[in-house]
C-alpha cells in the first residue's frame, strides 16, 4: 500500500482519479451515441414523411 502511494507521488497520477475520469468519459460517450441514434431516427422519419 505504501509502495502504491509512493509510486503515485512520483508519477503524479492517481489511479483512482483516472478510473473516475474514464467512467465519466464512458458515460459521456454513451450519451452522445444515444443522442446521435435519436437524431438519426428523427431524420429518417422526416425523410419518410416527405416522400
């Protein structure tokens, strides 16, 4: 445990913080992908209405 703390101090990187950031970015990506899917469906519907 002490070795991990020392390594983080030397490296300047907290693995816990990096994991939290990774999860945040993953959720943001999922939300963006879902929004793109909804927009795609809306556009397909609008195109279908115009025919």
